[in-house]
C-alpha cells in the first residue's frame, strides 16, 4: 500500500509520518509538504533514510502538480494534514487560508477521484481519503458542555471557517461521489517539533530567553490539550478502522485556562532552568485580546474510545514536562527554526 501524507514535515504531520513509517514497514509512505515556515524536514531526520519513506516538495494549491503526482505515484490512500493553521495569520491574510485549506483540499479530492476505483459502501483502507480537521469548526462553548460529532458548525475566525469549508467538501465528495472519506476533529495539540508561534512552544522559548510571555485578554480562555503523539496514535486507529463517511472527535480530556497553563509551565521551567520558583511568571504580559477569540473548547472523544478503543495515554502535567524536556534538549532545532535556517536550507535542497 502506498499512502500519501500531506503536511508531513509539520508539527502533527511529522509525528504521523514517523509513526506510519516505523510501525508499518510494509507500507510505502510519501510525505508531501510545501516546506513553509512551519514545516521542515529536520523534524524527520531520524527516519529520512528509511526504505519505505519518500519526500516530495509541492503545493496542494497547484492542481496540475497534484494531478500529475497522483497519476505517477498511484496512491492507495491519503492522510491529509496540510493546512494553514495559525489563527492570527488567518486574520491578517484570510485568502491564503482559503487557497490552502479549501482549494488545496478540493484539488486532492479531485485527484483521488480520477485514479481510484470508487465503489459505494467500500470501507477498506485502500482508496481512503482521511481528512484531519480541528475542533475550532464548532465555534465556542459556554461554561459547560462538550463538542460531539453532531455539534453544529459555527466557525468564528477565517482559519476555522476555512477548515469548516474543507470538512464540508470532504463530506460532499463522500455523499456525491461515494468517496471513501473519513474526518477527525482534534483539540489543541502540544509536544515536540512545534513551531514556536503557538502558546506552549512560544512560551517555552520566551521563558528560556527571558522574553515577555504574551497572554490574550485576562487569560481566561479554556482549551482542551492533546499530546501530539496520542493524536498520531488516534489517526492511525481511525485510518485503519473507521467506516467510510464517519467522523471522530479526538481530545485529551485536559481543559485548562490559558493563564493556569502558563503558571504551570512557568513552574516547570523554573525547576528545569534552576531558577527561583515564581521567577519565570514575572514574564507574563497581558495583551489585547484576539479578534473573535473563542472562550472555551472541549472535546468529547467518547465515540472514538467506545467504537475504536483509543484513549489518551498521558495526563497533561506529565506531557508538559516531556515537552519542556524536548525543547531544552534541542536548542539547535529551536534556534534554526526561529532564525529561518531550516527553511532556507531545505528549500535550497528541494527546489
């Protein structure tokens, strides 16, 4: 079986690629990535020479390129993770998110339709299109309740609107063309190899360098945090076992207010860096809240646990400490990412 994984040089994608390459040596894994600022092949240096792994540089927005790639490689399945994902960037440049997240997804769907022998009711993993999405498509929650697979969509940012649109297209291709498509919607991920623009890696980097830790508003926004390696395991389970047309929510059952999370992170960093307790917390700086900032996300992943047997393996405190340890032990990676050195190098190697 030959599987295309899009966005495989990014944060979540690299963990999925690593898992699939190492766990399934009988599979041929092709990693397609544009190598933007958030994706670099250093994330996969440990498996880059594996016999069942291949990297291709390309842009899913380029329909001609995608069609040629599918015709040449004859993929049996797709795990689609490539996306623009930073909410702040979507607010400043929404069109880029429409192009990558919506048009790019449609290009992949069209290319898959052209080469696959689609049979209605086929649940086999060959000719399967797995679309990885986000809980942000559901909008925001009040003080109680959780997102389920039947929660109505209510996106509030250009990013979440673009992901909601791509979800709708995937479902439409299943309903209209009988494409063997599945979708998962995940909560906030954390862990190693995360570009330092999101809350946890940004804060780790800033604490390490004694820079301000920016907190939107009063820091009362609540998120459900999922360890990225648990997410990769869930993707593996869904890909191999879900029925065509199904949707699964993937969450960590770890709800934290942003400010409480940062205080915990500061405490861990003080310990790891040998600082006096409370020293890093002095870096906390409150900034103007983000436009359209959702107050609370929480994922109900009981369907995934009940039907496919997956559950998160780590409590947040343990996962956060593992994450901090990785960043402190990989200072060169962090410096090269923040300086753009990786992007420059790999874009030279893969023109």
